[in-house]
C-alpha cells in the first residue's frame, strides 16, 4: 500500500469513528425524556428527574463541541502537515532516535494539553459546578495538572525510551521485549497502584473502628475473605460523586471506599457494595482482566512489529523521514477499528462480570441493600436511567441500572 492510499484510509477511519459516535450520542439523547421504568420510579422525584435530564442534555451539547473540536484539529494536522512540522522541530533539536521520539511526543502532549485544558476547566468549574458535583478548587485543579504532567513525563518517558531502545537493539523482535515490559508494568501497577500512585493525588486513611468496620469484618469472615486493608479515600475534595473499588491481589489486595460513599449510604448498603467488590475477587475477575489485557497487548505489539518498518506508514501521516515514532502514530489510527472491536468484547465481558459480582453479593449478603445503594448512587450522580441499547452495547462497561435491579430481583 502506498502512502496516499493509507492517508485516505486514516482520514476515512477518523471520520467514520466520529460519525458513529455522534449517531450513538444522538440516539442516546433521544431517550432522555423517556418515562422512567416502574422499578426506578423511586430514584428521582419530578424536580430531580428534571435536573437529571438537564445535566445529560448539557453534557450532550458539550460532548458535541469537544468531539468536533478534536476531529477538526486532528484532520487539520494530517491535511496541513502538522506532524511533519513537529517532526522537523524535534529533529532540529536532536537526531538521536530516543531523544527525537521523546521530544516529538512531548510537543504533542504539551500542545494537546494546551488545547484541551480549557474544556476540562469548563467541565469542572461550570458544568459540574452548576449541578452541584464539583468540590475541587482552582488551585487543586492546577496541582493535579502538574502532577499528571510529571507522572506522564517520568513514567511515560521511561517506558517509551525503553521501547525504542528495544527496537534499536533487536529490530522487529522488539515487540517481545516490549510485551514483557508492559506485562510487568501492568502487574506492578495493579499490585501497588493504591499504595504508590493514589497517595500522590488523594489521602487514604484506614477505616475507623466501629459498627461499619465490624459489619464488614463479620461479612468477610463469613465468606472466607481475608481482609486487612480497608481504606477511605477523600474523594469529596474533588466531587460529590461516590465510588468504591477493589485493587491488588494476594497480600496487596485492598478495598477502597470513597468518603462520599460512606456518607451517602447506610452501613448495610455499604457492606452490600463491598460484597459486590468481593464477588469480583472471588470470581477472579481481576486476574481474567489482567490476563486478557496482556494477551491483547501482545497481539497489538506483534501486528505493530509487522508494520513499524514500513516507511509508507510514516509517510501516511505526512512526515518526510520514516521513524518509529511517526509509524507509531500512523499505526495507532489504522489499528483503531480493531481496538474498537476488542473494546466491545471487553465491555461485554465486563458487563457479564458485573452481573456475576451482583449475584455473589445477593447470595452471600442480600439483594435489597445492594439495590437501594445502586439507586442512591444513580440519584446522586444524576445518571441516565434510560440509555439506548446501542449506546449500552458500544460504551457501557456496566449494565444499566434497570438491568442490574431486574437481575438482583430474579
């Protein structure tokens, strides 16, 4: 395939993906005014439902603006030689392939952040603020930005440098060493994310002694789940939205509850949410997710190794000198339809896992407090109670609330 043909394929992929996403968003938005199912008529009163509809409509319009801006910038870069301009700038600073790639991606990262930060700022301090979700301060917003930049530079820079070094050292066999590196990083992050990364952004404190901790420990003993690490995270300093998650395995496994969750739910409901998280562990969902993710990464890297030395892939994004980093950009776009398909499979599997975790909580604790907790969490986040099935199929990693409740009542 010549570069011109690949260029038009890349343009077509970007436009088709944009169009599909916009159609799905439109179909989903058409259901915002649907009547709430009887099982959910106690989630919102009329005033709250109107607020929920308005929140979804505002986000729908905002999504159109951000998505359109993104596609226009990307297409302009491809059509008017933006990648060639950045590549020439990077080459004028250094001809070393590793430094060249780091500078190339560094300029793209900085430029992208400059362009997108106003949108995230507006989202946080206008939209989320208007509907009562935002708890973040402008100071915290910018501190988070700086911390994110530093993490990207340090972790992303080191990993990218190693990948290019593997390529320079072993040629197309680089994918094997890169796969091993990515697998090791994935396992490390899953084990130690809560211990090493979360504290950079949030404060975690052990759950205080009391009736809630006693209920959790009693449940854990009942189901044979050894639990030593129950933490409460200060999520309320950024948002009123609540969450809970399970991370790690072996001695590093821990359950983290957002302080908003602890404040919004009754103790029995919190234990039900925790029982759901224990269900993920007992059903080995974390191990399955990590294993499948690593296998998919290996497949992607193997396919990348076939195309990375083809100069036409680099030429297709408009650069005049083929390179690993230019080919990586071109391949990323060309491979995205396959990523969409694997993403659909992962979402389907994730939804199945959520049902399994719900069933575990229902069978080992109770369904009623889990149902009431799900309703409260949906109410507090103004979530969409009537999503379009096509949108669910394409984008939801969790089943819709109505589906989960019907499953729990079955």
